[in-house]
C-alpha cells in the first residue's frame, strides 16, 4: 500500500499512459503505477545518489521491471524527447517544481499532462501554468497525517479559462486555487484558517515590538488576515 497522497496523484494518470516521476525518491509512485496497470511505462528520475539507488532497488523487485527505467539526473534532463505522456513531480516546493519545468521546457514537447504536488508555493505553480500555455484542469486537496497536500493537474489549453467568470479575481484564485475555491473544499478552508492563525501569532509578537518597521508590518498582516476572512 502507498500513501493516500501518492494514490491520489496516481488517480490523475490516465490508463495506459507513459509516465515520468521526477524526484521519485524510492520510486513508490512509479511502482504503484505499474503494479496497478495504470501506466504502460514509467521513468523514475532522481538527482541524488541515495534515493536513486533506493529507486533502482525498488524497481528491481517488480515483475514489470522491463517497463520501468530509473535514471539519475537533474529534473527533466533524464527524459528523451517525446518519451512520456505525463510528468509527475511531487513532494517538493512549488518554486523548485516550477524551476524544473522551466529548465526542461523543451522536454515537455509531446507531454499531454502535468500532475504536480507542491508542498508549499502552489501559487507559483499556477502562475507557471498561466505563463506557459498550460491550463489547470483539476485540483484537489487532501489531508494525511495532519498535513494538507494540494495536487494540481494541467493540460495544454487556454491557461486563463479556469479564472474566467468567477466571483473572485484572477489574482485571488491564483492563490486559493480556482477549483478548490469553487468546491469550498473543507481542507482548503482548514488550510487558510491555519494560515490565519499563523498571522495572528505574528501579530501578537509584533505588538510587543517597538521597532519602527513593526507598525508597517502590522498593517500588512492585518490586511492579509482581512483578506482571508473575506475569501474564506
Ligand atoms: N516524489 C516523492 C514523493 O512525493 O513522495 C519524493 C519526494 S522527496 C521529498 C523529493 C525528492 O526529489 C528527493 O528524493 C530529491 O532527491 C529529489 N530531487 C530534488 N531536486 C531534484 C531535481 N532537480 N531533479 C530530480 N530529483 C530531484
């Protein structure tokens, strides 16, 4: 069995797809995709030696190992052109995910779908989609072991479509996630209430400060808290 998080990521990989999992660590997602008969082929990419060795070992245990390839390298550099239909990148910050996509943008020719799970910085990933012609087509958020995870799925298309004709502005929805917002997902509400609580703590600390910058910071944070209250 694998985590609910990886299982949910796998559920966004179409049947029969050739899938690359970049930053695969122990290649658990790639193994699952093969074992469940979801992917026809998998490529597990890893930058670091330890996880790369772990991935090799894991894939070696599989009967379907001839349909898997474990490769060491940075981001999308491990891929040949038009080798996969789907690229998954999970368990890293949104900034790192966006920089991996940016650095390997040529390798995305022929890729039909991106399934990404940023640990933080989801907004950076949504903006990257927007700026590069990828249309966000689905989002979900889930809680596992007390941690909230967001999964963003994109295909080539009209990148502004998810943000059109909504109650909220594009800028707001880039932060919240247009589909998550529409679903009023309980986990999304929880995420922003956590965020709000964090800011309240910072405000309490700042109120004890007599530094001149503190007053400006307090105004900014109050504006942020008000925004959260309005949107949530
Ligand atoms: N994707 C797995 C998951 O979601 O459970 C593993 C996440 S783990 C926190 C992040 C992995 O990405 C690490 O094994 C790390 O070595 C690898 N990594 C970091 N930067 C990378 C890059 N530029 N290219 C490939 N792998 C990278």
